[in-house]
C-alpha cells in the first residue's frame, strides 16, 4: 500500500498553526485506526510555532513568507521579492 502524504501550511501565529495540529491529530487517529500508512508535511516559516509540528513528527519544509500590505510601508519593498 502506498503512503498517503498530507501537506499542511500556515504560520506566523499560534492561531494558524494550532488548528492545523488539531486537524492533523484527528486525521492521524483515523488513518492509524484504518491501517493506512501516512506522512505529514508542514510548509511554513521557521518559527516557534512550527517547532510544535516538528515534535509531532511532521516533515518540515521551511519557506519564506511575505505580507501584502494595503498601506505604505518600507517593509513592502522588502516583501515584494519574497512574494514571488
């Protein structure tokens, strides 16, 4: 049987990461009960919240994130290359 690969993405705050973990825990229980081999991947920034995914065995793929601001800010000039 092939391994089911499931990807999660989010980050920047616990409000983004902890719901992913809750869903991952529920999916993990269901797949384990049914004997389906699986692996989880997390795509997101390297921060303190992503470490929680790592402790649960998610394979990590760190990516740079950017923010599209709707107001004038110096940070927008820095984030434009990251956006693409």
